[in-house]
C-alpha cells in the first residue's frame, strides 16, 4: 500500500541471515504506487504490478503466483522480521521433515493514532488445531510454508473481507502439518490499518460479520466433532487467553462473540442431525412398506405361476391341444 514503513519492512528482509531469499513486492495500491527502493538490499527484488488496486487476498495470491522459492511467507509493509526469522524456520522445517508449515513467535506492538506505543503482547503459542479453528492466534508473517501446499490449491479466499489469513492457515492445516518454533523472530506493528487497532473502538459488527462468513464456509467442511472440539478449546482457553491491559474488554467481547457463533453452529448441526434422523426414519418406514408390498407381489406371482403350471399339466389342456392348433392354423389362413 506504499505506506512510509515499506522501506523498513524491506530492510528487515535484507538483513536476514539466511542467504537465499527473493523479495516479491505486490502493488496493492494501484497506479500511484512508486517502485520500491531498498538501500541496503542484497537479495533480488521483483515488483509485481497488475495496474490496479488489489485487496489483501488478491495481492497475496499475486505474490504467491510470482514467487519462485521452495518456501513461501508473507510480510505486510508495516511489519518487521528479525534477522534470524527465515533461518530459524528453514532450519526447523529441514530438521522436522514431517512438517510442511513452520511458525515462530511474534511480538505485537499496538500504536495510538499519534504513532506512540500503547500496548504490547506476545503471540507464541504451540500449535493446537481445535484452537485454530476457534480463533486465529498465528500472525501473518510468523509463517513459512512449503510451496507444495500452494500447488495443492491452497489460496487466499478473495471472497472473504476479513480473516483471509486465518482461512488460509485452515486450508494449510487440511493438507499439511504445522510446527511451532519457540522463538520470537518478528514484530507485528499494529497501527490499526486492518481495522483491529487498539486506540479506537473496533467495528465489532464488521468483525462479527467477517467471522460469521469464515464459519459459514468451514461449517460445510468440519464435522460435528471438529466443531465441538473448537468450542471446548475456546471455552477452556487452551491457547488463547484474553490479554491484560487496554485490550482486555475488546478481547472479552470478541471471545464471547466467537463462543456465541460456535454455539449457533453446533445448534445448527444438532438441528440438521435431528432432521436427518427424522428423514432417515421416514425413509426406513417407506422402505419397510415397499418391502411388504414386494413380498406380497412375489407371493401372488408364485401362486399364479403354480396355477398356470397346473393348467399346463392338466388332462383337459392336453386333450384340447389339437383343437388349439387348428384354431391357430385357421387364424393364420384368414390373415
């Protein structure tokens, strides 16, 4: 988006200790975006420009399409990576070959409108899939993932106005294993650009609608057991604990809203289960009726077959056989 923090974000990539990196900058702003300049850059940089403004999901997908590396990751233009970030995640993925996704801890700093810090938090929780289904706790730039997952069809959903990163992690979790690296290697600078700032009242209606859209998508994929585990994880705080300080009230509201939405999903599944059970019982009753009718028809058919066979074996049938032959010949002669 050509924010003034872009050179700092790119510079944090340029100072990575890992030696093989390419930087792909996607123009999400449109025609007014200037070409990026990296004074201390030592890695190749490509500027992807589609000639129009792009939303977050479309911009991220454009970057994934242009990237050539084995491992892929994201960095918003107002966030930072610490020098060991890429090395730590690559090393973990190469040592733990069962994993296709690695993520590290991220320090979050929230800023007021005057750009002064007002709150800090740490995102560094171990991986727990039911908790991830209930609420996202992995910042966008905490992650590196194997390109093979993108090649399976994982994409950022351009139909989601919010929580596209959360949805993307859920897609990756359907196809790969996550590995948590217990090191803080990045900084999330929350200036409120994404609508989740802490100095102003967040648009809770917009946030609730965004979460509802994500749950509406995934409820068609998750089983009742998946939803039950997610609800229990959120209720019990297995991963996500509401932070202290200025954001505690907001987090409590969002937590309660998440629980309410998951409860609604569970109630909907329970109602659907009852309807399916009623439909199953009705279909079973109709099948029993049809089976009884079929049984009666088979009995009638056997009875009629027996009567016909008795006629064929009767003396009268044998005696009248010449007459039937004459009648048949006479009919043929008339034709």
